[in-house]
């Protein structure tokens, strides 16, 4: 890469890479947000508490029906106390679960935002490269390289966004508050998907960042060509 930009021209100025630096900063913040969401989810025991409350309800109903046959009032009171304690713990879990839900939604939206910024940048710079090449009658290789970089970036952005949506969908399926049956069985798949999603999104961001750097180097070489043409035409001193 360095050989392409140092033949006959100075190295690109540091400010040229401001876009990739901004993207890297945003991507790092998103990864941190995803990691925080995973950690918050690890501490949740919502499904266990829901099952505990439902089991207590069934036992209370059964015992209440058998009270006329000599069932123990003391046992009934014990079950009600246990159910009340489980409900209190469940309320606390619901607060933690709400925080986990909100951070998860924020992470998904942030991933979509960062990927959209990258895609928009490639679309805009690809059109700009075409206009500059046509205006100054430069080599069409610049247009082809710009379009190649654009095409190579889109799949990574789509993979990152689809991964985020998949993880969030599994999270909704594993939440007993959504009303789905057997939600506890989806807790482990959601946990595995969360860790895999963190790795996949991180890798996609790295690939997008590399494409951004290549695109900025392409812009630098294109601007050097424009400078040479303008100097040859006497448009610049």
C-alpha cells in the first residue's frame, strides 16, 4: 500500500485519515456498549424466578383444593411466603432486565448507525471519484477501484446489522415477559449468539475500517493526479 502512494509524491497528510479515525472511535464505543449489554444479561435469572412463581401458584392451588380433605394450613402459608419472596425478587430482576433490554436496543441502533455511516461514505466518495475522473479525464482505474472498495464494504455492513438483529430477536424469544412458551429453553442460544455476535460485529467493523483506509488512500492518489493536471494546465502555481 505504501509503495502506491510514495512514488513521486509526499505521503498523505494526517488529516486525510480523519474519517477512519472517527469510524474507529464510533466502532469502539459500540463494541463497549455490546460488551456491557452481555455482562448485564449474564446476571439475569428472570426465567428461573418466573418458573418458581408458577410452580408455587400450582402448588397453592392444589393445596387449597385439598384443604377440605385435611390439608396443612401451615404448608399453605409457607408456599404463599415463598411465592411472595419470589415475586419480590422477580420485580428486582425486571428492573435489571429493563436496563439490559434498553442497552441491547441501543447497541442494535448504534450498529445500524455506524454501518450506515460507512455505507453512505462509500456511496458518496464513489460518485465523487467518478465525477473527478470524468472532469479531469483521468484513468478509469480510479473509478473501478472505488467501486470495488464500495462493493467489498457492503457485505460486512449487512452481516453486522443482520447479526445484531438476530441476537436481539433471540433475546426477545428468551424473555418470559414477551409471553412466549418455553422461553427458558432459548436463554442458552441467546447467550451463545450474544458472544458470537460480539465477535462477528467486531470483525465486520475491522474489515470496514480497512476498506475506509484503502478508500482514503485512493482519494489521496486521485487528488495528486488532479494536482498534476492542474499544474500542467497552469491552473495552480
